[in-house]
C-alpha cells in the first residue's frame, strides 16, 4: 500500500512538472504572438513592411517611427515597442485593453 502511494505521489509530481513546462512554453508562444501582432500593427500604421537591423531596434527606431505617426494608435504601439522590457506593455491582455480604450475614445 505504501509503495502504491509513493508511486502515485511520484506520478503526480511528474504531471505537475509537465504542466509547468507546458505553461512556460505557452507563455513564450504568447509572447511571440504579441511581438508578431505589434509588428503587424506597425506595418499597417506605416502602410509598408518595415525592416530593422539589430542596431536600429536597440536604438529605438521602431518606437520612434510609431511615435511620429499621426494615428490614434501610435502611442499604444510605441509603448509596446519600448526598448526596455520593464517600460513596455507587459501582456497581450494589457495591449488589447490599451488598444480598446483608444478605439472606444473616438
């Protein structure tokens, strides 16, 4: 009986570890989708597909382009493109809420 309980406990731990790995994978996938969405919105804003070098990205060129544009979405897209992660839009849900608030304003 004790052996069976130990086996079940080990199985439960393995399942929890698998769920943790899966959740990390899903979070990374969501982050990639958010980056794709922001790139797509910048392309729609500029009416062209922009290409940036690593130096331009680190220099804040994508954010500057979004900021300079006259669209009502410019500030939301520019915030999502900030160079420093801690100042950037943190989640897809937060980004969606910011876009929705701009859309509902006018």
